[in-house]
C-alpha cells in the first residue's frame, strides 16, 4: 500500500476534462465498460485506503473512561490530513486506467449454466 500512496501523491487531485473517445478506445470502444472498470477499481481503492487509515489511527488511539478526558492527538490529526490530501479514489482509478496500469478481463459464461 505504501507504493500506492507514493504513486498517487504526484497525481493532481483536481478533476480534469478527458476525451470520452480516448477512454472508450481503451475499453474496446465501449465507454460503459470503461466506467465499470474504473468504478470497480475505485471501490477497491476506497476499501484499502479506509482500512489502512483506520489501522494507523488505532495505533495512536487512547481510550478514556469519561468524556471530559478526551484530548486531541496531533499524530491522528496529521495522519488524517495526509489522507485528506490524497486524490479521490475515482481519480486514482481513472489515472490508472488511462495509463494502462489497470488490467481487466471478461469472465467466461456458459449458456448452459444460465438456464
């Protein structure tokens, strides 16, 4: 996962307009297929980043018995800010797809198994 964080830190977190024809060409001329692939990857990235963030925040978590004893933890704030600055998982998936770093394949369906 560290490799992913290092790769995406140089991505521009702002949305840019793309040519739909370029996107559809990478998915055999089917824009819906391209969007489905990017959406699936974005969901995977969301889960990975969320789990990693929760794991890191739990390392610094201090559990108190009363509400009055809740204090700000600067390490937790710094980690949260770092993850907030990362590009949206949908943008990361789009960059991966457009740079041909995202592979996908079709599942083989038997017509007999559908009936």
